[in-house]
C-alpha cells in the first residue's frame, strides 16, 4: 500500500515556478504566492510559511516590504507552532528587512539578531545567515560605522559560494560596493559593481542589474563622465521597468536629472525629477521624495521659474515636517530618535511601577491603573486581566480597559473544560504570542465566544504565576486589524505582568497579615477571659 504523499510536496511545482519568475515577473510570482496563501493557511501551515518566505522577498525587491508584514508575522506564528526553526529564521530575516526598509532600524536589528540566533542554534542554512549579516551591515553603515559594515559584508561574501545563488552573490557585491562608495573608495567599488553587472547579465537578474547600473552611473557622474553616466542610467531604467522595480527606477530618474543638469539642460532635469516624484508619491517612498522636491526647486530656479522653485521648496519642507511628526512612533530614520522614543515608554513603565496605588497594593485600583497604562504603553485598544480560581477551574475577568468605553462590562468567566488547549498553554510560563489569533492553535477555542465578539484579531497573553503555578493572565488585545507583536512588546508586557504579580502578591500578604492579626487578637482576648489556659 502506497503511503500518503507529503502535503507540502504537492505545492513544490508552484514554488519552483515562483522561484523561476520572481526576479523577472514579480507580479505574477506574487499572484502565485497569494494563491498558496488562500488554499493552504487553514489546513497546511508549513506550506503557508514557505509561500510567505517568497512573498516577503518579492515585496522587498518591489519596495513594498511593509505590505507583507501581516503575512510574515502569521507565518512566524505558524513556523513556531509547526516546529520549523529553519523556516522561522527565514521569516525573521524578512521581517527585519521590512522594518529596515521602513526606517525602524532598532526593530530591524532585533529581528536580524533573532534570525542569526535561531539560525545558529538549529544549524540553519547559509543563505539566511548571509542575508541577516548584509542587513546588519546596512544598519551599521547607516550609523556611520563603515568598518564594522565592511567586516560583516566580507564575512557574508566568504559564504556565498556555499549557497551557489547568483542573485544572493550579486546582492552582497552591490552592498559591499555601496559601502566602499561612501568611504570614497570608488575604484574598488566600480570593480565589484562590474562583477555584479556581469553576474546579473548572465543570469538575467534584472532587479540587481538595474541597481548595478544605478551605482555605476553615480560613480561616472561623480567623475564628470556624463555620457557614460547617462548610458548606465538608461540601461538601468530599462532593467528596472522590465521587472517593475519602482524604488530603483525612482533613484535612476533622480540621477538622470543630475546628468541633464550637468549638461546644462535644467528643463529636462526638471522633467526627470518630476517623473521620479510621481513614483515616490504613488509608492510611498517619502524619504526620497524630500530630496526630489529640493532638487526640483533647484532646477526650476536655474530656469528662473521662481514660482515653481518656491512651490517645490515648500513641498520639500512640508514633506520633511510630516516625516518628523511620523518618525517617533513608526518611521524614524534616526536610530537615536528611535531609542529616545523607547526610553519614553520605559519612563512610563517606571512611573507606573512607583505609583502610590501600586506601591500600596490597593488591588482594584492598582489593577485598573495597570490595564489602563498598559493600553498606552503597548498601543492596543484592549487590556484585560483575569484571575484563576484553582479549585473550581474558573478564569474570571477581574479588570478590563477598553478604548471603546466597555471597561465597566466584564466578560463571562472561562472554565477549563470548555477551553482545554488555551488553559493547557497558560500553564507554560512563556508568553502566548498570537499575531493572528483567529488561526493560532492555542487561541482557536476563543474565536467565537470571545475574539469575534470584540473584533480581536491579535492577542498577547502573559500567564500570571505565583509559586510556580498559574493563577491568572494579563491579555493585550489588538482590535480591528492584525497587531503584530514585537520584541519590545514582549519585554514591556513581561514587566507589566510582573508588576501585576507584585500587586497581587502584596495584596495577598496584606490579607494574610490581617487574618493573622485578627487570629492573634482573638487568642489574646480568649486568654483574658480564661486566664491560665492556653
């Protein structure tokens, strides 16, 4: 009798097709990934994970990493549930890349470090390790530590032969060249870029072929070789447009504008940079849009078109202002600013831990304060705290903070017999991390009676434990849309859960002391009534 085929192998043909076309027909490859998502998620998580790896990679090449984030977090959840550490490492790398592309460098570092840790722990593949090293090198380069960046890239290049993937080899070479360019080592960079150019031409890797041309064009422009620079730009534009590589296309158009300006054709320069602006606006490349507005203002002023110059300069300033307003919470390009934002959250946490109500362990008031502050610290709509009556096996909601004002209405208690998988997981001291709570194996039992009722899409649960036993849970709940829990969320949530334990412990000690004092007073009264008896 033939054994049943491996379910994942049934998709291998589709995965092979995605791998074959992702660099030349990325939109078609994305459609195939989405087909796998729809047909595999509910019944075959490992297949979903493999599709998400590819989806994240393609979206990154298209400059749309943030759009893949929900799928990647769901895939990380599925990889953990299915014990797939090598695939989890790949997903962590994709997540790091998405945060890096979005300017959140601190989270990018966290996920790349996590990727390397998981990869080393479980003897993962060289490709994932190389990609993480390249990513960390980019962060270090952005922070001005070029020597560290060059060291990491050299380490990555040494391992590319283990993978035998020309696309990966080209990626490492281009990043190494960019770092050398910024260190004023243009000749070395050009030599490496020509190697990448040859590699991409041979294997028809149009996305990195476009990038190779972009940086060779920049080197030629810096040398004053305008005709050579324009030839590189035109070749790069043809490659970028062939695979809809919009990020690179916009950068190439900006270089084309500089070449036109160098030739004295400010009118053509203005047209080229306007075309670059249209791409940046359509695709959300707001960081490059700032420079494009200022460049357009400069070209317009060269044409004595001061009205356009003023308008473009104002747009650049307005765009800068919007970026600064947005930066502290979600898209900062300044690592120091991100660290200051994180320190503000820690300040809130410290203020909460030293609050009079928490210090005095006034149970009801302290728990209300903790849930309310937790909502602000983790930026979630709902925070609920539940306590378990061990003898009866009933978990009752003791306190709730909800942004919709439902804090006064507590939910029905949960009984162990009704939610066996959830309660079993609560006995694990580790946090229950459900980015996609509707499909997580340990929260699936809660979908109809609890999650759907409150439109909860994501949940982060910290067991509250005393003496090695779970006596409750602190739940952070994302409402309406998927809330992807970060390493920061886990660290902050753990501290809030520990604070809850401290309050409950102090309260129980206070109650116990009161009982002892009452008992002692009773004994003393009895001795007064019956002297000489003990």
